[in-house]
C-alpha cells in the first residue's frame, strides 16, 4: 500500500514563510508539560525552512493556565495553529483524536517538549515523497534541559525491512506518515508507555513502505523521570502485550522468548541499573556537536 506518489506537494509563500503544503504537524501536550519547553517546541516549528501548512495541538485532558496561555498566544498570532482538548485517556487516545481532525495527506509528529531541526519538514517531506513511503522516521539526538546533546540515537534500517527488531524500529518523536497509513495500521492502542512500539509492530505487519533517514532531524528531551518511568508492573504488562502481538502478526522469531525474558529483567531492575543498561545498549555514534546550536549547524552543512 502506498499513496504518497500521488500527493502533490507544493511550496507557497505566505507572509515571510515558505510553506510546505499538505503537511500538518501534530503536537500532543499534557498538563505536566513544562510551558518553557513547550514554547521551545512550538518555536522550532516556526523556525522551519519550509513551515507546515497547519499545526494541530491536542491535549490529553485539561491543561494548566500557563500552558493554555502559551497556546492562546500562538493561535492569536499564527492563524495556522489550532487546538483541541480531549478527555484524559492517555497519549495514545489524544494522538488518535488528532489524526481524525487532520485533513492534510501527511502528518509530522512532535512531542510537546522536543525540538525540530530547522530543516526537518523540508528534508523529511522530500524523502517521504521521493521514496514513495508510507511512514518515514529519522535518527535523533537526545538532549538535557540545559540544551546539551547527550546521544545521537541512530536507527537500523535493515531491521525494519526484516521485521527482526526487539525495540521499536522507529523513533516515534521523529515520525512523518500519510494519514492513509495511519488508518491502515488502525491508529495507536493503549499499551502503557509503548504505544509507539506497538504501532511500529503493526505497521510492519501491514507491509507498509517504511524507511528511516540516517540523519537526526529531531532533538528528544531526556529528563529525570525518563528512566524511572520505564520499569514496574505496568511496563511488564505492556511488554507482554507486544509479545502477544508479535506472535499473532507472524513477527515471532526463534529467540523471541529469550529476548522477552531479558526485557522483563530490565523492567524489574532499579532505575540506576536501567540507565546503565540503556547506555551500554544504545546505538550511539561519536558526536560532532555538544549542544543544539552545533547540532543545527552540522546537519545544515551535511544536508547541502
């Protein structure tokens, strides 16, 4: 299945912006999100070399007054920003609601505290259309709250093609996909903290055209709770949900049960040990930059 080659992407100049037509950026925001980090995420959309035709902000439940003030300020100033509040059910539900409200053929996803590279929309749309893809991800950099780059998290393209993966083969904060692909997969499901992995498993099983760009076009924020959230009974249940899905969808490999057992041990380990394991198993390259300014400059130069 693939309809991307039928899409007509054009550029238009509106005011001071060069617009990438037919692309909507979907941003999910939660009441716990930091308003300053949220502003940085929204500003990264404004800083695009070719900005999207629309931005849809969807909340998972009610928001703080500070977050609502940020949203109101952007909607008043930029007519292509819109907002929708959903009932609090979880990020997976808010994403699904967002997709039902989008009328453009392509959607780029962004977390409310992450940052887009200034050329993400331009380069990722070009790659999606030239390769006639349904779903396109990229590698990403991980950064701390002081804007220092910690890791460059690469993606392994061959594992996506073979279905031979034991973590999500897609960095969800970097995704761009057609709305038709989203409908074909069936949207996101309630899988605790791993709805992105579950989505990727089902997307691969549908034989969609999926490919990753080996270039970090999104900066993913790592905070103090990142590792503490990735353990416990709820996470073990979500691991079992994905394990069952892989069996049902014929993505089960001979060593699957061993991998499942190792992941259970990881989920039960204390946060410091999970952090150590995470670093040891990370597909991290030598960094050419130490902060987000250097990241933007290096990627701009390498993409010429």
